[in-house]
C-alpha cells in the first residue's frame, strides 16, 4: 500500500528514493586522532583533557606554555588553529 503510493509519487514527480550507503563512513573519534605539535611534525595521543605528552613536549622542546590550558576544551583543534 505505502510502496505503491511511493512509486506513484515517484513516477508523478520524477523523485528517487533517498538511499544511504550500507555502511556509513566511520568518523574518527577525538581519541583516535593524534594531537600534532604546533612547531614540528611530532604527534601525540589525544587524551582529551590530559594531554600531558604534547604539553610536556611543547615546554621542553619549544619552551612554550599554553596559559589556562584547562580552559581549552579541545586541545587538538586548538593546536591545529595555531598551526595555520
Ligand atoms: Zn614539536
């Protein structure tokens, strides 16, 4: 009943059924994405909230301290914005 109604609308208006792929492309979660260094090509695991590795690297290798880093909600995006 519904299918015949749909096909009738399709033929009348030339519409096609909106179909989505069987398996949608998997989006990477924040945790799967690495946090890059602002200055060099090194990357560090994203531990959202406690990015000690990248912060330690920035301090030791590049003498950079990010002030109020606790207020940065997504360090990976923050770093990407600073890079470009
Ligand atoms: Zn670096």
